[in-house]
C-alpha cells in the first residue's frame, strides 16, 4: 500500500464520514489525498455568515490539515446534482489525480452512499470507474446495518448499512483527530445530532470493505449499486491476491490499531 486517494462528494465527507479511517491510515504512515467534487454550497446547514461555497472550501482545507491529508483537490461540480454529470467525466477527474499522486488504493463511501445521498453514490461510481481503468484497489467505508437501523429509527434518516458478513475488515480507530476535523467544519457541525449519534454508536470501530481489486473479478465489477457482493470477497477472507500486494496491509487489523503493518518492503508478506 503506497498511498490512498479518498474520493468524496462534499467538504466534510472526509471528516464526518471518513475522518477516523483517514486518521488510521496516516497514523500507519500511509499518505492520504482527497478529491472532493463539490463545494457543498447546497447544504441547508449554514451556521457561519458569508458565501457557503467559500466558507466550506476554507473549512475543508483546515480539516485536511488536521487529518494530515495532502493533496486536496476541490472541484466545482454542482452540489446536489453530481449524479447528473457523466460518470466518465467524473472518473476522468479522479484519474487525473491518480496520475499525479500514484495511490495504490482509492477510498470511498459505500455503494449506497451511507446516508443514501445521490452525490455520495455518484462519487463512489466515479471512483469505481477510475479504479477499473487504472487498476487500483477500491476500499469502501461501510457501516453495520445495526447502526444504520438504529439511526433511521431514531432520526428518520435513510442510512444504508451492511450485515455482519459484508462488513469487511474492522479497524480500531481513534476519534481524536476526526472530532477536531469535524469541528473545523463549523458551518455544518454545530447542530448535527445524527453525526454525533453515529460516532457514539460506532465507538472505536470502523469497517472497510474491498469493492474492487484489479483482476479480481469481484461482483462489484458488475456495477455500482449491486449489493450482491459475496462475503468471500471481503478483505479479511483470504481471497486478497497476495502475490499482487507487498506487504499485505490487512493482516491482524482487527486486533491492533498499530499492528504489524507498516508500508515498505521490510514487512513480511501475508502468510509469512
Ligand atoms: Zn456528503
């Protein structure tokens, strides 16, 4: 694993959603970059005076600094209408940044967009197309359906979770930097009980699922939106093509936040 490129729809997705996962990677010494398709100008939350697109761009830079993310590529597609832009065009933007930073992995929200937001789904679809085209692995942040169901019952939201068999690899995370990054999005985080309830329900755990691997023939290749990915394609199932990965980054993840994985050829291959 050389570097990770997170592909998101809105400023704050990198913190509210991916913050603890990104922090987990940077703590392991893995560089993380972010591509954000919109300025988030359509948000109904506007807790700071001024132009929301400008405010949110500034907030994104501050949050990225806290999370140790670089580069940050903020594009200007229309917030709330990302799914009206051709996937190929959005994927082209992702590929441009892949060419610059040469990540081994892309990181996205789960196929359903976690909250069900069409922009999130569009960002994931674009990343999947880019991953296929450039032969990069695609990792998705997923939430347990137990957490999603709880949030939906309490708040009337439309979270899309996964059953236990589809959660992939479990990470033990710290929330410290994520919470600081969330606070940097002051226009969005002042009144956001759903966000804080989700984090409380997840505790120190997050989950990453492999949505696509080069040459892997995962069911996800059939297209974003398919929820039929078999459990045996989960990261921890042993089907990861070890010969393609040096080192295997996922070994022992559930048991230690700072486990044996560190980037570089000195780490033994999986199974060693
Ligand atoms: Zn979002």
